[in-house]
């Protein structure tokens, strides 16, 4: 079995033999060059290539055993020469880095002085930017920078840094590109003698819900009109309905009872229907309108409650703490509404589990929607009932509430917290807490004030 020391000693002998052959070859080549061109200048001769690297094992063995002193001297001289070259390269690299740092520091100083001059020039009141002391100081700084750049020939030119980025302050009137648009309140509340209301904007760009209130109609404190409106495609239709629907119904009511007819329910229903149809027709007569609105309304007159609706706003009556839904949503899930549209030449299409008129609108009745007016009508469904002592309050709300909160839950919240704005806000928060992203408007009406004497 070969020992490690014998192996190393053999390896050293082989290395020395190879080195001797290479040295002999080199000496022969040098002698032939000298004999061929004896008169050539020594400076023109190419420098001999450096000796091949020697392993540390070989150098250690040779040094330890003291053999071949000339090889030791050549090895030491080669190592020293390599150390000198490395040391020289390190010194050059350090000098280059020092020069670059000095240039960077000089550039930063010039830039900071330049920025300071600009800031003082334009922020100091009462200083003439053209010829004041700050302007002169700034000019001298600029001249000094130019001179430094011109004097640095053969070196890296100073880079011009960009001006400091200044972000403009938030300006809400420019939001969404509208010049005079005002920021809308995310939440709104209102309270009157007979009602309380809370409204909150969803994740749409604008708030499309609205409401309308008229009290003391024709001087009678027991006559009032309330409406909750849910717009779509913008809020133009919702604003118009809130402003005009109650007025049109009251105007039609002025002729009710003048003909001496004992049965006044029919004229009342005709007045309400006429108010809806007139509002729809007048809105569509405007130029450039394209939005629509769902509406649920309640007319309190002569101890009776008249409820009407188009779309999916809903009215719920609390009768001794039990929820009684007085309206039916106008959606394409109703077979009668679906057949009406198809019989009038339209079609319904189910998209993402929702039936839509002409593949677009998810409701079958509304005010507005000019492009779908052949199928989306504004004729309301009306329900009339007498007010009795067990009628406690009404909850009128847009579909943003009813999509997440059922009718009995809403009645229980109002019964627990009373007819107050807080109860309306709790219903709004309940719907949003369950993932609603639509606008929500909730109105609670106290019916005790409208009971007959």
C-alpha cells in the first residue's frame, strides 16, 4: 500500500522533471533568437512569458528538503513579482474609487446648492427672481457648475440630475374628470316628524339612490307622500323622480271626489297611476337622458295607506311585530312579467343566473330607460288598505337592503331600537356587513300619526 509521503515525493519529482524540460525548451528558443538577429534591440524583443504556476505542494516539498536552490529562488521571485502586480492593481483601483467618490461628492454639493437656490428664489416673498440677491447667488452657482464641467477634460462628465418631483395637492373637483363635480357624502341621514331615514353609497362611482317626501298635503297633517328611489345608469332619473313624482300625484288628487262618486278608491288609484305615467313621460321627453329608476311609494290619505311600486324597491308593514310585505318586485323571475315582455316582442336572457330584458336590465318595470321602453313599462302595481291600531310602522327600502336582510329581521331591528335614525343605520350596516356592494336607502314611517280619529 502506497503511503501519502511516497506519493507526494513522486509527484514532486515528476513536477521538477516537467519544469526542467520546459526551462530547457525555453533556453533553446532564446538562443536561436539571439543567433538569428544579433543586431536587434533588446527593447524590441518580446517579453518572455511568465513561468507556469507551481502547486503549493511542490513548493513546500522543495523548500522543506532544500533541493534545487535555483528552483527555490525562481519560485520566490515569481511569487514576489505576482504580489507586486496585485499590489499595483489594488492601488490603481483604490485611486480610481477615490476619484469617483470625490466627483460624486462634488456633484452632490453642486446639486444641493442649486436646489437650495431654486427653493429660496421662488419661495421667499418679496424677492425679485430676476435680479434679487437670491437670483445673483443662483447665477453664481450655475456659473461655478459650468466652470467645473469645462475644467474636467478627460474625466467623466457630471450627469445632470432631474429636477425634484413635486406632487400636486389632492383637488377633489378634478375627480373623474368632471370640472365642477362635488364629492358626495358616503352616508346620509334625515329625520322628520313622521319618518327617519339613513342612506349609504355602495361601491359605485356615484350615489344613485334617492327619496321623496311631501307632508301636510293640501294643508292636512294626516296626508303625506313618501318614496324611496333606486336609480340605475346614472342618477338623472332618480333626481327627477324625487322632485316630480309626488307633485304629479298630488296634482292628480285635486280632482278626486269632485264627481260625487262614493267609491273613491278607484279615482285614488287612477291618480297614483297617472302620477307615475306622467313622470315617466316628462322625463323621457328631456334630451340626452338614458338612465332609469325603480320606485316604491306610500300615500297616506283619509286613514288609508296606498302603496305603489315599479321595480324592486320594497315596502314592508309591521303589524303587531309581524312583517307584512305589501309590494312584489318586478323582476324577470315572475312568470307573468316574463310572458308580458315576450308577448310584446321582446326577449329575456339569463346571464350569470339573472334573467334580463333584452339581455341587459334585470327589472321589468321602471321609470325611464328609453332604449327599453317598449318592454320596461312604468305602470305601477297599487295596493290599498285601511290603517288600524295594529299598524305600527312601514319600512321602505331599496334592494340593497332586501338582498341581504329579510323582512322579519328588519322589523325586529326597528322594534328593538324604535323608530329612529339609529335603527335605519343598523339595517344599513347589517346589509353591508353581509357583503352588499349596492347603494342602500332605508326609510321608517310611523303610522300612528296617520290613524283616523
